[in-house]
């Protein structure tokens, strides 16, 4: 997608702090973190959001969750826990129309997130 911020990040066209990378997904630290650990796990393929994931993309979701688990473990969150969040649509606070999974942790998280 030519004007997609996250597509440009995944392609290496814009700088980011890489946390993990596979053939299917890319994980990087959020520029405006709401917790000590705030990592975004994005597919390399452009998908608008969780409401638009094609039915045949189970392998992508497994990869996203596996990378999120590894990110949490790498940041020492296994014992205390972490939060995984998909935002869908503008009312959720979603500001980039590219599927992304937030990995949050490192402090006690209240509700709503933030």
C-alpha cells in the first residue's frame, strides 16, 4: 500500500526499533509507548485491521501471536503478564489503517488501556 506508514516501516523505508522479524511479520517499539513494553506486531502484507483478515490467513495470525509471545518473553514479562490488543476502527483509537497487535506490559495495566 503506497501511503501506509506501517507498510513503509515493514519495508525498511522508515526507521523503527526492530524487536523481531520473520517472513510474515515485523515487530517494533511504539514511538509513543503507554507502558514500559509497547511493541507493535504487524503483518508484512497490508491488511486494514482485524475485521479484514481473510479466512485463509490463519498462519499469519499464529505467527503474530507467536512473535508477541516471544516479545513478551524477551522483555521479561512471562511471570507478571502482558496485554495483547487489536484495535478496530476509529472509536477504538486505531490511528493507522494497517493490522497491528499491541504487546503491552512492564507495569500494572488498568482499564481502559493507556
